[in-house]
């Protein structure tokens, strides 16, 4: 296979050479006679492809949770009937003018930090609290974005509630996951006659593909805290990547389950006959959606869906998950005849989700009424602010490019009243003075947004998405894609659909699955049933550790010279495990051996470094950062004790070799280790949250 993991061999150990004892966490050198590096002891020259991992323990049901920025939900499937996916039951609530299949990602905690409610119930209860009382309660919404935007995420990272009180973010996520756990298990039990043991459930949580390791680990820790699974059985929880999950589902699509935006030739946004194609395809989509929303059970193809019958071997496609917070893309190829997926380019995307439109609306309000006034209003009249955002959400969803008439957004009475009292003038006067020609005041207490005004709110976000996809399509590995699947809630927007068709429709066919908002959930269930379906992934970053090499005059800079035991060493050299955008198949492993530096050493800790590029030599190069650490727990395996004079070959303890195996082809980086002398497993963990 041409694109298996290629490891640099500059740190290969010459077999049989004397190897001294040490790990080399950055800058902790230890000498060796090896011409190359002294640690790791025995890097694998190339990864071996092992059997694709199979389900390790029996489970009878897969429950997937789509933890979204704006909305969340779950779905499940029983392993004895894997072609049927059950969508979550609707618990309560709903918004006028907005058809949601998931629940809003809102959490309400009581003043003494206990869970109160989640979803519509949380929002409605917070809304109904007396404003004085509300100051003591903790209300959180759209909190997933914080995980993406925090560069130094740890278990201690805090989230601020609307009222300004701070709580550990991990607690907030755990409360939400616990809520889903309870609801999902109850529903699964209602549907299954047999008694369900907790280890019979495989949980899947979706995260954006662009999330880094710390964020993925954070989600895992939150799941442990919520009691979804225990840290002793980590394999019972899978982290799924959102666009990847969508892609897994898209493989199953039948022709009648999609809208193909390119089915009609479009010129400058209009059909050749001058009509507006989006109006009819949009109507069609709406109708399909309406129908699918009445059903909570979906059947999927057992093989590849008929949509793919037109595909040639090697055809590539992009899946763009256009959500509330992020737009997240993956590029795949279906491998026939197995139907497995191969990632062709590293996951990409950015914070270009539909909340960008909400923020543009808020910015427009600030422009008209003043940023200080809007801040004040949000703080003093939180319920009215919620009402205003609900009103905007409903109108935002009806915005369409072909629409000529204005959209009315009802301003809550308390907004009008609050403005008058604080500014001494009416909202109408403020609007007039702001010179916002696109927005008019209606005497019925509404802001009338012209089509141009609505367009202005969408354009910056949509432009970011289109620009990102255009750039992606320029990459060598992505050129010539045949299909672009738009999924996620924002993909329902005719504004986005139209812009995508106009800008990209000439390059590829743009497909919108019918129930776009649920595509990720359905795919996540399929992923839980068979996680080996994505056979090859691309590394998002370069990863490695710092090692010592023999110092070579003229090759290595003098400031890296280190003298130890009469030898000259070059310190801080990056021993690369994998390179950014490298193809790694499931089951391919990187092996390194480490050895304790002292008698009785309990732990070996090895710092991991990462970088966005591959063009690096030292761990001190610009752009390289310490991102995590591998811990090998020698005491538990008996390796530390065994070091003390028990080596039957009579050699020194330093020779004890802990063979460490790392996997980069999964959705999370995994590590295992073995004490070579005894053959016993060494407890190995990898931590990206303690930096
Ligand atoms: N017809 C529509 N027009 C415009 N925006 C829409 C439409 N339908 C849904 N949206 C937007 O899509 C978003 C919800 O999509 P989705 O549920 O996929 O996001 P999410 O999963 O919560 O976010 P993320 O995946 O980024 O974490 C909301 O911001 C909503 O306003
Ligand atoms: Mg989403």
C-alpha cells in the first residue's frame, strides 16, 4: 500500500548495541553508544497492519449522542437489528416556527449547583424565573464553543453562566451527558424486553473533526464523570467525528433520500427558464422533512446506497457538516468492494456555523441601539432576550434567496419599554437615526428586515464557508471531487444552498440528504455498530517526542550541544511518530521502547510535542508545542520492582524495556505498553489535559 505510515528511520536502534537506561522526556538526556538516538530504544521501522480491530466485548445496543453547539440529541440501534435506527423521543417543548428534531443545548443548575433541567425545559424555566431570582441560578447555552476556543483546556477550565457565576466546564458537560444517559437508557429499556446491563451499551459521542486531542479527551472525561462508562472500560465509549459520521450515513443514501441541487442547470442563480429552482427544491425538502419528522425510526441500507451506483472506483467526495458552531469537513473515498472509507485529506473547518448569523443580528442591534444598551438589556431582561432570539431563529430559518418580501421580527414589549426608559427616545427614533435603510419599523412593534438586510446577516458566514470549501478543493488530494454533501442544520438554509450551488456547482454535484439535521446522529450509530468502517485517516498534526542524537559538527547547532559522560549529544531532536496529513490505517502502530532511568522508578513520563507542519527538526522550533504526556505505570505491572536486582540475566536494571505501542489511525490517539522481560502489560495512558 502506497500510503501506509512512513516513519523516519533516523532514530533507528542498531540491534545488539549497548543501550543505556533512560527515557528522554525533553531534555533529560542519557547516553548511548548508538550512532542515532538513545531513546526510544527500538522504534518500529514501519508500522505493521494488524487485523482490523473487532468489537472487544459484547454489547447489545449502541447509543449515540450528538452534542451540538445549538442542539443535541441521541439515537440508538440494537445490534440484533442494525438496520433500524431509533431517534430520541421528544420530551417537551418546541419553538413557534421552528421544527427541531434535537433539543436545544441549554442547561439550568440551581443556585446550589444541582442539576435542574436541560433543553427546552431549562430554557423555559430560566425564562420564567423572576429576574431577581434568576441572578442566583446558573444557565448555560452554546457552551460547546468554549471547548473549541480554549487553547489551554484542562479539567479545571471554567464556564461562566449567563448570570456570571463560574463552574468547572467538565461538570457542565457531565450534567448534560448524565441527562442524555438517563433518557436514552429509559427509552432503550422501554423498547427492549430483555434486561439491559450497563456493559451491554456501547456509547458514541460526536465531536467536530477539527477538535484537537485535549478536547476529545475532555469529552471522554465528562462521560466518565457522567457515568456513561467507567475509566476501566474505555472501549465502551467511542468518540465519533461529526462529518465522518455523516459520511458513514451518506454511503447508505438512496436517490429518493436526497436533494441534488445540480439536477437543474442553473445560470446565475436562476433556472434556464428564469424561474427560481430553489423555491421548488426547497418546498420539496420541506415536505420531505415534515414527513420524516413524524417518524422516529429509520431504516438504512445493508450495503452501499443506490446513490453510489454512479460512482467510479476512486471517486472522491466532501462532506461538510454545517452546524450551529462549526463547519467541519472531511474528504473521503469509498473503497470497493468492502464499502470502507478512506480519508484523503486531514479534517478541516472553522467557526463558521449558523450562530454567525445570530451574532450578525446582535451586532446589527448594537449598531442601531448601542452595544452598551444591548449588554444591559441582556443582563437585566434575560427572559425578553430569550424571546427575541427565539423570534429571530424562526425568521432566520425562513430566509431564502428568492424571497422578495420583508421578514418581520417581533421586538418584545420589554425591549421597547426598556429602551424608552434608558435612552429617553423610542426604538423607532433610534432606527431612523441609525440610517439603516434596509430595516424599517412596523407600527405593530416589529423590525421589518428587507431581503437585503437578511442577506447581509448571512453573507459573512456563508462567504467563510464557501471560501473554505473552495480552498480545500484546490488541494492536490481533493481536486476532482464528484460530490459535495451538505449536512447539519445549517445545510437546510436555502441561503447557504444557493450560495454553494452558485459557487461550487460547476465543480461537483451538491447533495443535501433529506433529514440533514439528523445525518450525524444516524452516522454515529452506524459508526458505533462498526467502528472499523473508516479504515484510513489522515493525521491532523505532526506528533513526536524529544530525543538525543549523537552530536554531529556542522549538522547540529552548537546551542543544542550537551556533554554527558564524556560524550557529545544533540538535544531536543524531534523523534517523529507521525506527520501532518499522513495516511494512517486502523491497526497500524508506531512502536518505541523506553526504559527506566533509576532503580525502583515508578513511572516513566514522556512528553509529546505536536506541530501543524512537518517542516521541523527540533522540539524547540517555532510552532512546536508540548501537547501531552505518555505515562507508563511501572509499579502496577511489577516492572519497577522487577528492576531491583531481579534481572536473571545478571545485567543491570537499565536494560528493562517497556515496549510502547501507539495508534494514530483512530479518532483518538491510543497507547498500550508491555514489559518485554515479563511479557506483562504495563498500565499506559496518554494525557492531553494536564499541560
Ligand atoms: N433553515 C435554516 N436556515 C438557517 N439556519 C438554520 C436552518 N435550520 C437550522 N439552522 C441553523 O442550524 C443550526 C443547528 O444545526 P445543527 O443542529 O446541525 O448544529 P449543532 O449540531 O448544534 O452545532 P455544531 O455541530 O456546530 O456543534 C442552528 O444554528 C440553526 O439556526
Ligand atoms: Mg452538529
